[in-house]
């Protein structure tokens, strides 16, 4: 038995190379979880609730520093009752929702926390990722192709095209395979008004392979980002 999922990359250029291996491992786990819960379908299905990720940030022994969001918190911020309406597909019910407290180790051994939330509908899949590094969003344009710099919620932002990784895996333990997936649109917004480093990133892709609507990307970002823990603290 085989299955296939799409997982986001961290950009089509240098970011994609740095994050590809991490995304592959995380996506395989998410795919197995989704396959186990995909049996329920139909209009009577209850909306998905968030699973995975740390429930707290900066307290009770959590690994997250103050003003940093956990994967569970990013999932909760993303998994709103009006998310389908923001995407332009009112009435759709989320099939799955999950949070992940990921991180990536770059050259030199520097570890960067990249918690994320993901919500999947029949039409769209949406991810919300926080990256706690020192790279200004304005520098994204030099790393990503076809990146358009703009201002979103009064902060530096970059809107760009990406492509998911399509991962095929066998539930019987057979070899996995990967290749280019579907087109995605991504919006990275600075964590603070001074763009001193780090970002919140919203990524959308469609299950039918069509290019997502930029207006939907912006609606989701402008509505959800102000509710993310640490947004107001960033000024």
C-alpha cells in the first residue's frame, strides 16, 4: 500500500537546500498520522483539532524562550473557525490540524527553532512557521527567486513562489520516494517592526495543483499574525 503527501520547503533557493532534509523527515511523520485519520469523511465530520507540539511557551519547563511561539500555539492561531472563509472556500471543514516544534541546525552547529502549525482542507493546505534567527526579511529577496518586497501590517514582508516536496511512502515499510510537488505561494513577515531578524511565514498550496491566490495569502496573514504569541512584543 502506498500513499503520497505534499510538504512545504523553506524557499526555492538557499533556504530550500538548508531545510529539505528536515522537511522530509517531518513530512513522513505527518503523512503517517494523516493516513491513520483519513478514514472519516463527509459533511458530518467534526472540524479538526490541533495535535502535537508544546502546549506552553517559556514556562513550566518548556524549551521555548519567552516571546517565542510553540508549534501547538501556531496551530491554534491558524486553526480558526473562519480560516476556510479567509481562504475563499467558505463551508469547508478542516481535515487535519497539527503543530510541530521543529528546529534546524545550519553550518557551524547553530540551531534555529522553527515551530510550525499546519491545517489541511480539501482545497487548500496552510502552514504557519516562526523562524527565530537573525536574518532580516529584507534579505530574503537576495536568496529567493521572484520575491516581491512589500509591507504587511506595518512590517517588512516578502511574497514569493515556492513548490512543495511530493513524498511517496509505503505503509508496509518499503522505500520512500520524493520529487517536485505542487506550486505554493509564501509570505514571510518580519517578527518586529525594525526587521532585526526572524520571521513568521504563511505558505499556501492547492491540492489540485493550481497556483494559490495571493489575496488569500494576504488575508490569512493579516488576520492571523496579530494573534500569534510574541507578535505584539516585536513592536
